[in-house]
C-alpha cells in the first residue's frame, strides 16, 4: 500500500514532466531510428506514470540514438555498436544493448537488417581474435596497446572472458528465432563457432600447467583486479571439465579461474550453437561437438561448483578452482548468479537458484550494499558501497514476486540523479554520486525491464 501511495505522490508532483524536453538527441543527430521502437515508446508512455514514461523514452532507444553505426561491407549489412562513453565495441555489451529490440524486428525491416549486421560484425570479431573482449571499428589504436598479451590493431582490449563468446551466440540464436532468417549462418559463422569450441577447450586447461599456453595476460597497473597472477595465467587451478575465465564480465580478474555463472552461460550457449548448427547452418558435426562439450561442462558444474553454506544450504559458488576452494559472492555484471534464469541457465523457481539468490541478496554477500537510499548488488569494479543499476534490473527481471518487482522499479525510478538515464553504479546513500553518465547497456536493459513489467504487471507502471 505504501508503495502505491509513493508512486501516486510521484505522479502528482512530477506531472509537468510529461511535457518536458527529453534527454534524447535531436532527430537529425540520432545514429539510427526505428519506427517500431518509436511506436513502442508511445505505447509504454501512455501506460506509465510521468517518471517512468520519461525514463523509458530516454533509455529504451539510447543504444540506437547514440551507439549504433550501420553501413554495408561487401554488399552485406555491417553494424558496429559502441558501449557508450568508451569508443569501442564489447561483444557482451553490444549484444545486451540490442537484445530487447528483437521483439520488434518483424515489424521493422530496417531494424532487422541492422541486427543482422551486428551478427555479422561479431562473427568477424571472433575470427580476428576469440580471446578479445572489446574491438575497434577496424584497425586503430588503443589505450591498452601496451598490455602484455597478443594485441592486434583491431583490438581495444584483450581480456579473456567466457561470456564474450557466449553473448554473440545468444544474439545469433535470438535473431534466428525472431526472424527465421538463416542468411547470416554462412561458412564464416561456422568457422567462428569452431573457434569458440577450440577456445573453450583450450581454456579447460587440461594440459601441463607449465605450458605452452595459448593465452596469457598481464598489465602494468596499480589496480589489483586489472591483471593476472602467475605470469599472466591466473591463480593455480586443477582441471575438472570447467572452462577457465581470466576475467569476469566486469573486466576484473577472477580470483579462482572457474567462474561459475559464465560456465552456466557457456552450457546454454553451446546448446544454442548446436541448434543453429543443425538448422539453418546444416553442420551436424559442429552440433555434435557443441552438445558434447555442453554436457561435460554441465556435469562439472554439478560436481565442483555446488557448495553447502551454513545458512542457505546447498547453493552455487561464484568461482571455484577445482581443488575444492570456492569464492562466495556475486558481482553486479551479467552473467551473474542472480541473472541465471534470465540467461536461460535455470528456471526462476529452481531450488539451487533460490538458495543462491537468498544469499546473493543478503548481507552475507560481501558485495551487497544497503544504505539510506537503496539496497542492491555492488562490485569490486566500482567500490563495494556502490549499487549497480544492471544488478537491480537483473534482480527485478528474474523475480516472480510482484512486491519485489515493484520495489526494484521504485529504486530505479528514484536513483537516476535527475538525469533520467541509468548509470553504472551509484552511492548507496547518494544517487547523485554515480559512475558513467553514458552507459547504453544499462539504459536499454532498463527499457527491457519496463517491457517485462508491462507484460506481466502493467499496473505497476502507473
């Protein structure tokens, strides 16, 4: 009841915002426009209170407005999507940034072509270097060119993260399911998928620890999480069937190499790859290898990544090393433990997941912050007292509890620091103390969450 009253008060005191200028670029200065997206904005605004209406109008199209560069290459669509305030394309971010537009793709041919162009560009990126997480738009320069790893001019950064290869598979699978367009699944795409398989197998690290190793990374830095231990290989590991990830999706180094949520994501992605390999790619051998690896990793997860917590019982660890050691936490970036149902790794009512979720959303998670303004998951990437909008949205979009969804919606509606955009992280006591003013993934993910609420609990938007 209190929550409803707060939203009513919010609507009354901010009704003037309905006619206020938005934070979007002028039409002529937008990078890309979609008639279907614009129609959806009108629809959601008419069903929402003024604050949510303005947030959605700014956030949902932010990726298209500000980060998309579309062109043709050799007569085929080619799309480059920067993350926002960094002029480079992350495989993870670019997928997540466009993901909610898939639901609108069949009513806008222009949008469909743009998304096909991103599938093709991500395929090219994987072929350039399957170990890289972020790319330049062609050969160029990078602030990280001096990193101690095999940097190429096309790379912005070369931090090996399992999820960097999972997100492009998620996009390709989602694109095909939405459009039934098999044109992007050509020989180049199949070559890229074979590289994904090869890289995952290499990073199971079953060989002699003394080498040789196809990937090492170190950086001259004062920031502990920005480089790898043990000559660029990471802390000791014991091969167990899991895939090693040098870095988390936060781009911070792992403590224990076997990052559990990313291994879950790999299982999902490998099975999606197998589905696409069978049809439309017509490559049964690739499908078979992908399914075999998915099964191996899934078995290893259940054998090595489930721990018994004294309060929460059996649950998933965040990282393990194969020796029996486990890191108990969750990070704000996706893939995370809290986001597992969103990524298709389990059902929202899965017993192991629910126990893990109770831990993650409690003070027993060392990266859970609670302050005067908000409570939510934080990250070592931006200080433990800063709550992440990405994590709040992941919490809301995976919840089956209407009251929890409403609480998340309220927090998002009151922590934008009067910018009417989402940010990376904000101080738990002062939302005006935030990081990253232009972070397109957080903006579009907020739009995706609003679409989810509109479909399931439309009354909450009022």
